[in-house]
C-alpha cells in the first residue's frame, strides 16, 4: 500500500506540473527573457545530451534536478566549472553543498556570464562613441533537497536573477522544483524524474538609460527628462519528464541510459537522449543527442560527448569532467569542471 501511495504522489505531482507548465510552446518563441537561466552547467549532464534529470546526484544535479542533491555520495561537495559558450561568451559557475543528517542537503550556487566590452553606439554616432559597456548577468541560487524514502527524493531551488545592460538593470526570482523516484515498480536501476523550472514573477528593466528628453505640448516649460516605462517580460519556464536505467553489467563496468521530454513555454518541445559507460568507477565516457521536431530548422544543438575521471586523493573524492556540445552556426561549446567531495 505504501508503494502505491508513493507512486500516486509522483503521478499527481507530474500531472500538476504539466498543467502549470504548459503555455503555448513554439507559438511564443522569442517572447521570454532571462535566457541565462537556460544555459546548462555541469559537463557530465551536458555530455549526456542534457538528459540526466533522473539519474544525476550531488552538485552535478543542481542545475538538472535539485532533488538529486540529497543523493550526494559525500557529506559535502565543492564544484567549479567553466564553459566557452556561443559568441565568445564565457560562463563561470561555482557551487557548494552539505548534507545534514535528519534535515536534508543545502546548496549554494553562482552562475555568471562573461560577455566582454561592447561599443556604445547612438543615432548620431552609429560607428561608436568611443565608450564601451559590459553587460553583467548573474544567477545566485539556494537549494534544499531531502530523501523522503529510500526511493524518493525531492528538491527546491530559489534563484536570484540580476541583469545589467549599460544604464538599465532588472532583477527577479525564479523557482525550480523536482522529484526523483528510484527503482520504479521494483525494477532495480529504473528511475524517473520530474522537474518544473524557472517559475516566478515577471521582470522589468529600469534605470537612467530609460530617461528621455522631450517637450510636452500645452506646457510653458523647457524640455524635461521623462522615464520610459519598459515592458515587463516572463521567465523561460519549462517542464521536464525524464527516465533513466542502470542495468547491472559486472563489478568493473557500469552503464547508464537516459531520456528527457521537455516542454518549453517559449520555444518548441525538445527530446534529449544520453548514455554513460564507466570503468571501475574511475573512468567514464559519455555521449548524447538532443533535437526539437517542431523547430528542426532553427534548433542549433545536436550531438554531445565527453569524458571524466574520478579518483580518491588522500580521502578527498576528486572528479574532473569535460564535455563538448556541437552548435550550428557557431563554434562548439567546451565545458570543464573540477569537483571535490569530503
């Protein structure tokens, strides 16, 4: 009976999330903001086609599914990552987590985009004024995860979003919630994951960059500065349903296959597939593929691949991972990370 109740809870949560998340998909392409929320972090998950929603654990799972944090193998972890993103943009990421017995796991994370200097242009100086500005985009997250039973874990992330573009800026809050169910239907190695991402209030830009000088008719006064009210924009929320399977091979080898269906509010739906082979729990090779049937002509991602190594150094679990993601029209993305487990 308890297993049936747990399964019913998972199904009910899945349906509730799906009902909340659906909002038009590709019919609203390009109408959402805060796109930095969608930039993935974690080379293991990226190498597996961004499909490790139901199988990742520890800090590696923080971006994919916060429910996986409670399944960390160490009492505490630290992770640093760098990605060479499209258009020469760098993505820096750092996170730390700790598991407290009887309470659950807490994690802090920071993702920052390094965009570089952009020349300032005006209608009078279309080739540039000689000045530059550097956009700043930051996402800082606080996560909580707990293992409810041996098979079920849940997680919640609250992300603070900050964007600064020249003399205007915007800030907001987004929430991610996820659940992982292991050994579904008593089948050892089969797991499912459900995630709802980037749910929060609309954001609006403000600042001195929105001041404009103008005359007001019928008023006997010189030109004054007035504030332009910028339109608000919604966050790029999505719903993801994932499944993974880890068949038993032998003591030296491990295999993991994963798949994800992702419903996006502001673009076409995506399908993601991935696999990982591990030898002696030390060396790992990974591959994946992602596609969007509704927007196949405009979808820029496809094949992914990567490798990793895990080794115990003086009681510290050291993991080094690398991933490559092929990108249409741009140079491919390279992602590196180092994590330490204590």
